[in-house]
């Protein structure tokens, strides 16, 4: 094989492509240039060098750059959270709210697009849920919500593409009837994965003139752009815009130059196709300005073209085989992975991009196996936590004491206390039975903890005192479920055994390192130093290792570490007869990034 003989097997793919590029472009163009320069007079060199390179270079560069800048215009809309919120709203609102929303959106469109410094924008139209928001530079007609026959709409499926609508494809007209094109894009709500509507931006065709200004220096030349049907989108003679090029079907469908008869004169026409659009741009100049010595160049070009095509076919086949063979093997292995078989290996030892891809594939499979095992253990810890929390509410001892307290309150005719305890017990059971989410807002966990402590306070009356201080917005940040109750249970269990009154202080705040800390401090008997050291050593072990499945401090720490990493979890400080402080260290998890940690489920 040619690549083997050239010893390119271990070269990077970029190197192979560069060599291919030289073979297919540099060498043929050099040969063609030599033939052209040897046959052409100085007049031919000047004319061809003045028109053809300008068309190929500037038309492809300037116009496509202008179109790419146009495609960025709809993205500016996402800079306004207020506008996005309006688009998310349902159209069935009070008239005052509708007018308020319309004023807000129209003002933003006018401020951003019409008065934003881009004089080429004629108007902006935003269709969303049977609402039309507009801002135009001049008056217009022909576009309204009732125009159902137009080739656009608020729910049209563009699949992430921008659509260009030409002026003759719509009934929309502006004052003075200026020629324009209209950029249409469907707006997506990336947070909720829903359609927000469709934005239409009408742009004056004068921006084409700006892009082609260097090509139109010679008044004898003609420049025009057509669609795939030959209809003229732009012409340096504005009267011809919207008309059909009657010779369009006679032009060869290739990029380059050819001769044609226009207005009873022979012309040299240069053409090029747009990438990503079904448009073609034409540049025409009379052959009377050029030399007649074109036959030799034409024949030489044909010969070189045939040689280049033949050479490119041979090299392309070799290159395609060299790239596609490993990819086919990768495809077969991927199909096995899809069926659940992760014991695969892509044995490719080359040092190019294909070899790097094989190494990445093998690393990915190993990482998937590791993540599957890790997620399985995380889910197991979570289920143990939920099971324990449920058992804490329904175990006979807890239920008996709670119901006994309720019974005493009934005998004392304390109706308000009975209703409150029954309500709190119901809320605790409902929270424990809701197994939908792995992470919940801190406020949910605080409410559950408050309910638990309140029931215990009904039982033990003045023997329990608790206080919860929230120094952050607990509705905004999320934590794992059931991490406070087991810590508080320990405080109550050991505190009531040694003291007449147990005090529990819970503080929730944010650190300078953007971490969330939950501190649970009690006035219990404390923990002996030897026991405390063993407990802290257990917390430092790998949370993925097998441990006792009972729910306690170690299990809480293991769940946090497995979800967020080893730098997060529990810290325990205690001194005999001075109480115990448990610090829960967590990252700041907001609603935007909680979905992935929750396994893709919605937060209730």
C-alpha cells in the first residue's frame, strides 16, 4: 500500500491530510499556474488575477462571514432573562399582563436590534404562543398571526438550524419596498427543553453590497446571487432582484469559470457555490476585455483536471481504507457495548488519531464499569437511608411513644396539640415514603428535622430544647436526603440519658470557599477520646468499601463522599462533659446542576 511504502502509518491524521492536500491542490495548481503563465500575455495575467481570485476569495469569505454574523443575532435574545420568562408564560393571561409583556419584549427588541447599531436590520418579529412581538425601523404589512400560509410559524421544527427566507417567499413588505432576506430560528428553552417560539429578523440586502464592494469596482462587471431555482436574490442592478435568470439552467453546475453569451456578447462568467446554502454567486465580465489566447489554457486545464481527479481518486481510496477499517472495528465493538457487554478491547497500536481514539475508547469502557459499580453502591446507601428513615417513623417503640403522647393529650382535651402531633407524624411518613429524589432542597430536610424534634418535644416537654438558624436561602441549595435525623437521634439518645435537659443547636451557613456547612451541636455527655479517634478514622476510610449497612454517622458520611467526593462529609468534634459538634460539609448544589446528581429525575 502507498501509505505503507511512504511510512505514514504512524503519522498523525493531520499530517496525512496535509500531504494529501499538497498532492491534490498545491502540485496541480502549480502545474496549472505554470501553463497559464507561459501561455497568457501580461494582459491575461492582470485580468484573471484581478477578477477570478477576488470572486473566489472575497465572495466565500466576506459573504459567509456576514451570514455567520447574522446567525448570531438571535442568540442576543438569551441575554435577557426577563424576555425568556415572558416567552415561557402561557398566552392566556389578563390583558394588563399581556400588554406589559408586549411592552417589555418590544422595548428589548427595539433597544437591542433596531437601535443597537446595526443599520441593516429592518425589523424583528417574535412569534410565541399565539403572541406576536415586533420592532421595526419603518412601517410594514403582510405579517400577522393570521398569516398561516406563510412559510414560517412559532412551532415550526427547525432542528436547531437557521432558515433563510427570501423576500419573494413572504408577503411581508416594508415602507419603500426595500429588498431583504429574513433569518428565521426556533427559540429553545434549554433549561426546560421546550420551544419558546420563533424569531424572524429582516435584514436589508445592502449588506451584500458591503460584502461585495471590492468585487464591484469595475462598472462593466455584473454580480448576482441566485437560489437553487435560478431566482435572483441579489444583483448590482436592483431592478433585477426577484427576477429569474433565464440562462440559469444552461450554466454548468460547477465552481469555476466558463464562457456564455449574454446580451449578444461573449462573457467570462465565474461562479461559486455557498457552503450550507443552495445559493450560487456569479461574476460576469465581457471577453472583449480579455485576450483571445484561451484555447491552450482551456485544453491544458482539462488535462490537468483529469490527472488531478485520477490522482485524487487513488489517494482518497487508500486514505479512506486506512481510516475506515479501524472505525468499522470500533463500530462492531460499540454494538456489543450497546448490548451490555463491557468486556471489549479495541486493539489498535498506531500513534495517530485513530490510535488515540482506541485508547480513549478503552479508557471510557473502564470508566463506565467503575461508574456503574459506584452508582450501584450510592443507590444502595440511599435505599438504606430511606429504609431507616421510614423505620424510624413506624417502628413500634417510636409509634408507641408518639401515640401514647397523643393519647395523654386527648385525655387532657388538648385538641390543638393532638391535631399538631398527628399532622407532624403524617408529614414525616409522607417525606419518608417519597423515594423519588436523591437530593432535596435544604428546606425540605430542615422541615423534616423540625417535625421530628417537635414530636420529641411533645413527648419530653421541657427536657428538649432546639434551635435552627438558617443563614442562607435553604430553598436554593440541595443536600442528600436523611442526613440530619440520625445525627440528632444520637444527640437525643445520649443527651437524655445524662442530662435533665438536652439542647440541640443547628446552624446552616455558607463558607468563603462556597461550601455549605451544617453544624449540629448538643450539650450531651460527649465522646471519649479513644472512641472519637476510632470514629474519625472510620470516616477517613474509602466510602466505597463495604461497611455495616446500619444507618448511622458512618453511613451518612459514606453517602456524601460517594456522591460529591472525599473532600466532603462529616467532621466530629467532642469533649467529655462539654457536648458534641458534628459538622456536615457539602458543596453548593443548585437546581441547575442537581438533575444529573438526582439520576435525571425532576425535583418535586
